[in-house]
């Protein structure tokens, strides 16, 4: 995109760009709380998710709603959320690969991570388990194509890593029919077979355990920080942890905060700085009403 924009959502059913009047988003349900949003990497669309279980796709330039994605609410299968949606993320590979431009992931209170194409009305496939409560509790890393999640509950683990099912995405595209700017699946066609629905996609590739010393934490933040680290933030223990991507051990932490850690933004290093330390990470995180700037450098 040639210009940068800030997209923000309000719990009282509004989306706002600082230079424009707020956009009302939903005439079907009074006071739909919008809890998350994401912009596509081609700069053409954005999506919102909230407490009414529906995802709304908008055109960025016209600000018109393109479609509503949701569950079909049938007993035979789960193909959408049935409780509030707290996290929405477009796939970062959409910045490079055309096949990923319309792909996004979501998570919420129904203990699922769901994969979508913003041209199709229902989710493509589902990972079961994570109870997502924070807008930063779900993320996907472009190079490895791995999903990172954190659950708001006292599980045995604070973070889970999942494998994105590229084979199933390809099978969906091979089965889908184009109807204008929408996709549909012919009646009777299932996109899951024995190979693409293999068991190794159903369980996390890795899990990072709770620390008995710090006490149990309920997760709000799960972030990839560059090539070397992962960040976790949560409530109860009110802690931020920096974790090695290679050993999965905690290498640093911020403790004794008065409030939980609810959001985190990774500060990307300058790409033209050849002298920069690639193991130095900088980030900002929100705890209570304060925003902290932090950095970590491995000695």
C-alpha cells in the first residue's frame, strides 16, 4: 500500500479511520460488540469479528460490506463460530502469494481456531482446543506457516503451535466454483479426505507448559517476534514471557505487573541496517492503562 492507515474497532459497533467519520457496520443486531479486525495484505479489504459470531468483509476504499461469513448452523458439521469471535488475522503470505490473499484465521470462545477464505461464506477447516479471548492471542508466521495460539484458561500449556494445512487449502481451491467475486462448493462435495484431514493437523506441533514457579497464567497474547523468539502475555500471574523458538525455554520475563498483559506489538527492525543485531528484539505491550516499550538482546 502506498499510504498507511490505522483501523480501529469499538465495542459499541463502530469501525473508525482517524480521518473519516465512524462506519456503522451491522443493522441486523443491535449493539454487536466488535472485538477484532484485520486488513488484507493487498490493501483491498478488511474483516471484523464480534460477539454475534459473524465475520463481515468490507471493501477498504468504498467501505461497503462485501459479505457476511458465518456458520451454517447445522447439526451435521461445524463450519463457523458459535460464540464470540475475539481474534481475526489475515495470512501474511498474502503479501507475496496470490493463493493466500483471501485467507484469514479466527479464534474465539467456542474453543476453535478456524480457517477461512473471505470469498466463501463458511470456514474451510477447524482446529479444536484453544479458548481465544484476546485479539493478540492468535497469529500465523509466514515462513514456517505455523499458527501460534494462547488460551484464556488454566491449561497445562500457555502456548500451542499448529501446522497450517496447505494441502486442504489446495483441495478447496480445486473444488470451489467461482460465482462473481464469491466462491462456492458444489452440493455433495467434501473438501476433507483421509490425506488432507490427517491426524497430524488435528493436534498441536508443540506446546509450551505452564510455569509452576510463576503460577498459572491465562493467555491474552501469543506473538512471533522475528526469527528467534515468541512472546506470551496473560492475566492472573500478570506476566510477559519471552521464549526461544528453538529451545522453547523462557529467556526473559516481565513480572510483578499490577494488571494482565492484554496486547503486544512487535517493532520490526530496519531492513536496510546490515549492522543490526538480529537477536535484538523490541516491542511494546499494554498492561492495564499503561503501554511499555521493551527490548531484549541475547548476550
